C-alpha cells in the first residue's frame, strides 16, 4: 500500500453521482476529505457532481462496480451506495440489479480489504419485505417474496449484508451496514419513479396524482441531509457496532396524507387518481431507530413539511430549466424505464 501524503482521509463513494451519493460527496469534501466518486451513470446524473469537477480533492471515475476496480491511491473509507433504489429502475434490468448488489459489493469488499479501509454498505428497508412486524427493528428477519418482481433488489441487498458480515466475522474488513428507509430531497430525478418524487412532479405538471391501491399504505420519509449525517455517524463510530442499523424518520404517513400535503403546497390543478397496487408493495413501513439513537446519537431533525417544501422548490426550478428533447430510442432496459417514466407510461 502506498503511504498517505498527509492527514486527510481518502474516501471512495460508489454511486457518488447519485441522489444520496452526491450529497454525501458534498458533505465529505466540506469536512476536508479527499473524495473519489465512482459511478456507472446508468440511473444517476453528471449534473449532480458538476459543481465538484474543479474541486482539488474530488475525482470522478466512470465505472460499473460489477467489474473489478483497482485503485492504487490509498483509501481509508468506502461507502457503497451503488444500486438503483426505485422499483421502476431496479426492475428494468433485474439481473444487473442483483449483480450490482452481489458481484459489485464483493468487488468493493476486496478493494476495502486491499487498503485496510472501513466499509459501509447501504442496505435498505426492503430487506424487511412486506413486514409483519411494526415498526421494523433490526432483529426482524423480514417477510420477503424471494421469487417476486422486487426480489432482484430485496434479495440482492440481503446477500450483500451476508457478505459484509462474513468479512467482518473473518476479520478481513471493517464492514458496517445501514438499512436506509425512504429518503427524499433535492437531486432526485423527475423520472425517479418513487412515490414522493412522482407526486411532486405530477402536481407541478398539473397531471393527475397517481395513488396505487387505496392510499392507506404507509411510508416514513427521511430528508437526505438527515440520512447523510446518519451514514457518516455509522462509518465513524468506534467501535464498529457489528450489527445493522436503521436510518430513517419514524414519522409515519399514509400515501393519501402525502398526496394531500403535496396538493396543499403546490399551485396545481391536479386531482388524485387510483391505480392497481403493484405486487408485493409493502403495506406499512416505519423504522425503529432506537439502535441509531443509542449507538450513534443520531435521530432525524427535518420534518416532512420542511423537507417537502425544499424538494418542491427544487423540482419547480429543475422542470422549468429542462430543455425539450427530440424523441430517442432506449439503448438499455434501464434507459427504457427512464424514458417510459418521462413519457408518463
């Protein structure tokens, strides 16, 4: 391993140009670290990291982590955020989604072992499936349909957790696992496909607000700045907790309540319409964050009304700035899903 040149930490963020990853890069650079962002740009955007391009401590590598990654620069920490997180995107190419979580995580764990770097795996509340326990605690093993249409994401993340804990037990990698609950905020893509971005974009475009099922299913929404604080807290806590940690906002809202908030906060003519509920869509989702409070001293501070206002403002500006584009053909399944969302399919 090469010797470090100074006291700065060098931190690799896989998925660094994504929604959460780009906010994490911003925060790490502001704290005085060097950041290497790795991204395939299959579902992320270069716009998210354009302001960082001339930063002396920022490096961007275009790479799919399903391929081995060899970096000689000494690395102190690795955050693995590389995987599509919205159902339309991860279901567009389910094999690649699964391989990103399994092969990609294995590749990054090998890199962490080579450098002696601490490793944080971004897992998900989806490992709990359609939960029979409420709220969800980390000791709950979940209720996942391992052959359903969401399995490529759910089971991929569960496999990634298993690899991380095996490497930790073997003493080969200082691996930490965060289970992220629904996150929202600026830099989500208008065609992301998750419920909160869907409703905001539809309202701003005066389109019908699409509610799947009766709208009584619940979610808990965590603002992105709160999530980033939680990620860094788990990466830096000493000693390693050795257990998964939920990071999310325990405030629980029905989808209808969320839609009503969006309607009241936007100058829209939209009406609510109902569509059939997708297969395996969780009915209730709320994190128990007792472990995060105890081990990390972390809890969210941004209420939904405040974060939603910031997100609405962001999308209002983003949608007005987007240039019109000529029709184009998709080259990959993931791009096909993005185009379908853009066209309102």
